[in-house]
């Protein structure tokens, strides 16, 4: 579902699951440029997309504020939005199993696109699942919370 069609007030939580109108929350992001393609970070894969649309940036901030309400009261919230060199990026998890990505990659201009076609400054449209809020306590007894955002499909523009 396009982010413009989502009413933040209709998002609710069942246990730690995030639901929208009795279904999983899935969001189609607007076209965005990648920072460096798919990257490996601590044995996990991620993709960073530049947020260049103020309306979408506000939507993401409002979504995070809504999610914070469901976290432990004294927890530190880990945002998916980061700032680097005066630009804002959204960090998304790229699902993988046995070192292979578990997502669909499509394109109208690239025949049989693969992950190596996603390089720095590649413009993509992502379909993202927002399945749950995570909570845990670190070894230093700090309560941490955040929101899982996982790429399901990448369309190379």
C-alpha cells in the first residue's frame, strides 16, 4: 500500500505485532536513491535509501512516534532514520537465508535484474514489511526498542 494511503491512527498492535486494518503493515516507498546498494553489517544485510521527500520523511517520523508509544516506557528507541552528511536515510533490513537474499528484484530496463544491479545512487522503489516492534535488554541493563522494517521487493527504476 502506498504510504500516502496509510492513516497512522489506524495502525494498532497485537502483542508486538504491527497491524493495519487487520493485516500486516506493508508500505510501498516512493522512488529513492540508494547510498551504497546492499551492504553487510554485523552478519546482516541492509540497504540505506536517501529520504528526499519531506512528506515521506514526516510520515516515517510519525510512524516512529506511534511505535514508541508501544515500547517499554523507559526504553531507548533505535530509529531506522539516520543522518549522514546532512542527508537523511532510512535503513532497511534485507532478509537473507544461507547468504542469499530473500526478496524479489524487478526492473523494466534491466533484463533479469540481480542484487549487483543495485549500486550506489541506484533509484529504487521498495515494498517494505513492518511486522513488529522489538524489545530487549542489553548486557548493561539498558532497555532497547525499535521497529523492524524489512524489504520484500525492490523495483529498479
